[in-house]
C-alpha cells in the first residue's frame, strides 16, 4: 500500500487543511486542471472543508469531455457504416454524439468493444486479418505513448488492418487558453501529475513567467491535493509565482524521455478543437504522414458535417471554469448519467459526474 494509504491519511489531511485556513487571508480562485483532481476534491469532501475565500475552479482536464462532437460522430460512422470493429476505452461509449453514442451504435448492431489498451486492439486486428479494427485514441499526453506504440507494433508486425482515430489534447495550451479568456479569472493552477509524469515540467515555466501565476504539479490522493493547495496559497499570499512540484515521488523534471521519443516519432503537434471550448492553437497530436496507413482519418473516406452542440448544455462554461455543474438548469433533471446532454456528465473524470454521484457535496454547494 506504499504511496496509497499514507496519502489518504485523514490526520495529515486535517493538518494541511488547518494550515490552509491559517494561511488564507484573501479570496483566491484556483483551478485544478485535471478531472481526476476534481473527483478527489468532491468525493473526499475536501471542497467543503476549504476556507470560504478559496474558490476551486474545475478546469478542462477531461479528454473525454473535450473530444469534439464531430469526432464522436466519426467514430459512430465508422462503427455503423464502415463495419469496422471500433475499440475504445469504456468512458467514450456513453458520450453523446449528434445522433448516437457509441453505446447506442452498439445496441443497433455495430461491433463496438471496450478495451483497456490499444495494444489489445493490435492483437485483435492480427487475429482477424479480414476485419478492419480502429482504436479511438483519446487522451492527454498520458495515453499518447501507448497509442503511438500501438502504431509502431502494427507496423512492425505488418498488421495492415489496424488504425487509430486520434483525439489527443495537450494541457499547457489549455492553461494558456484559460489565462487568455477574459471571463475566466484564475489566480493559480494545480497541474495534472500524470501528464507531467510523461512530459516533465519544463513546458510550464513559460506560462508561470508570462502570466505571473503559480502552478503546482500535484497527484490525486487527498494529501496530494491539500498539500498542493497549501503550496499554491502560500505563493499567492506572498505575491510570488513559481512552478513547484508536489508530486516528486512520481514526476521528474524531464518526464519520461523514452515515452516522449515514441510520441514524437508517431505524432506531430497541431491545432485542435475542444468540445464546448473551441479551437486551441497547437493543442493536439495528429498522426504523422509517414504513418498515414494507420490514421483512420486518412484510411477511410469520412465526411462528417459539424453540427451545433445541444443548446441546453453548458458544458463549455463548466470546462472553462466559468460555471459550476450545479449551476446548470438541466443538472440532475434533463441531464443525468443515464441520459446525458454532454460529456462531463458521463466521463469518469467529468465535473458534472463528480457532483452528481457524490450528492452530499453537491447538496452542500447548492
């Protein structure tokens, strides 16, 4: 249980919370970038134990939530019209498209499968050479190495019937987009530890310098969160802005160089549309031209028209941190995990799902 039980120690959490209360003298808005951090805050009741002056803003750190609507429609189209075996992580299945989710496509006869690794999809393609297999490659920098590696494995094994539908988004450009948004006023950030495990922390130094905003890399356990918050608040109260690493047991300055090499071999950085937010410059990965045969966008003739988001869903405002989930008129009514209007209600990292499932926290905040 090392690195688990000790980071859930209630006495240590209480100690940090007490120090946070003593340190906080002014109102501060702090954004936790990752949905996993949001769930930890809400599930463990931390958000209700913070000083009233601390406003936790839930950021766009849920890759499932920000996957563009038209890309969901592409995946559904591949499964229903191109008769491919569409493989995905489980979170993606219930995310609504313009007409159907992947789960609804499966119910209508499409071959949609939940896998835990893209390498499983490569193996499946090898076992079924007459059937096209597509893996819906969604995620932040964290999952990019595995998705890139699946392409390299397919190439090495001469598996011609495998491809990925890439929807990778990057965290640093998202933080910059938030800082450039005139409505979203953020004083400090908790950066996502799992992303920095892969990429390191060097990309955050320019953001700290440009916007004079503290960024603290944290983990996801209760002690990680409250310690990271204390580090952020101490900086704010002193009027300084630094990049700090709370998650030193996992995150190293240079990240994982071998994983970065694999990412750079298969992907290049490009502009990316974020669902509910819009286009963010140089915020995504796309498959390099030399691996076009493993790029489902290039391999299949897919012409999907972009459609408007559901007008009753305020997911974009939630993802920008402008609104809290319970401020949506449809929250828990027309929108629930069983009948979602937007992705944040169904993703395991979605802010709306966090508030819905952990109702005590939601009732307290309402």
